[in-house]
C-alpha cells in the first residue's frame, strides 16, 4: 500500500513541477511575442524618437505583455522555490518509511494551503494571456484572408508564422489554465478530507 | 517545514519526533515553531498525557507516551489514504 502511496505522491509532485515549467514557457513566449508584435510598430519611436498616435496601442501591448509575463514568471518562481524543498526530501524517502511519506504529505498539504492564491493567480494569468492572444490573432487572420500581404512575399510567410505562434502561445496559456483548474479541484478535495479528518482526530485527542 | 499546517499536523510532527527523547529547543527547531506557539502545543500534549517530561543527565527532555498511539495510528491511516485512494493529479 505504501509503495502505491509513494508512487502517487511522486507522480503528483512531478506533475506540479511540470505545471510550473509550462507556465514559465508560457510567460517566456508571451514576452517574446509582445516584443515581436509590438516593437516593429513602435520602431520609429525607438529609432528616430518620432511619436505617432497609432503607436499607442502597440506601446500599451508591449508594456502590458511584459508586465503580465513578468508577474507570471515571479509567481511561478515563488512556487518553484517552496516546491523544490519537497521534491528534494521526496527523493530521499524509502517506500517502507511511512513516517517520512506522511511527513511529505503534510508538507505538500501545507504548501498547497499557503499557496492556493498564487496557484489560482497562475491560472488566471494563463487565461488572460490566452484570451488576449486569441484577440490579437483576429486582425492577423483578417489581414491574411483579405490578402493584404500577397502570397509568395516574404512578409506574408512571416505573417503566417507570427499567427501560428500567437495561436500556439494562446493555446498553451489556456491549457495551463485548464490543468491548474484540475490541480486545484483535486487538492481542494484533499483539503476538505483533512478538515473532516481533523474532526475525528480532535475527538481522539480529547479522549 | 514551510506552509500552513493544521494543529493536528503539528501535533503529529511533535509526537513523531518525540518518539526519542528531545529537548524543547530541538522540538521547536525541528517543527519550525516559535517559542510561544511551541510552548502552547507542547503544553497541550503534556496536559493530555501524550508527552511526558523527565530529566536525564541534567537535560529537560520530552518523550511521546503510549497514550498518543491511537492519535498517531489514526493520523497515519487518514493521511496515507489521501494518496492511496484519493483523487490523483497528473499532466
């Protein structure tokens, strides 16, 4: 029984690490795309210092994209730091050592209780980025459909790649949100079980 | 140990650690408690008879008593079950 418990625990801890890494990738790609999409549009401002009103949305896009992605990375890094301690201890646990396994379970529950808000924020950030990038894909699709860039030209091929990249990052953001949602459902269930366990343990303690 | 633990989880940590005799300082260090909270928890467990205080070679030590076994057994069973039959998460 303990072997199964330890394996399940390891699988979940490793999956959570994968979840954080997925978020890092999403955040890094968000930075890359906000730069790639907005910087060419505001190049005259950067190079010649000439400001035009139509640059404002692109300037805003670059700033918001950066801010969201940095926030996303910071949240992920904070979670990773606490989580790594659990991973390190888990690697040293023997399958026969019930007390050590329970110790890791207690640490994991304590970690989740403390970081519930940050984990939910990660999910929200993924959703915001996903929806935002899907919205930015709409004008790109319209431009392609309207053949604003004649096929065969380098700029048209580049536009297709930018569009595919935007859709891929949007999908990653929404995927990260869905797995965070599944994760929180499972762990919320566990916390409610520990609340029920608390009532039973209280009765035992009070004799 | 970081994070938010329930009082039962802290009791479990103290009682498990004190299977071998321990000083107050080593308990609060190991269980990441401050002196005030540590004193409250240890005082509660002593009052209930789950921890016993004794002197050995000039050291004031605490040890878990047999009366704590029903709590430790129930805790073990309930928490292992969380990952034995509970919902699992994987990518």
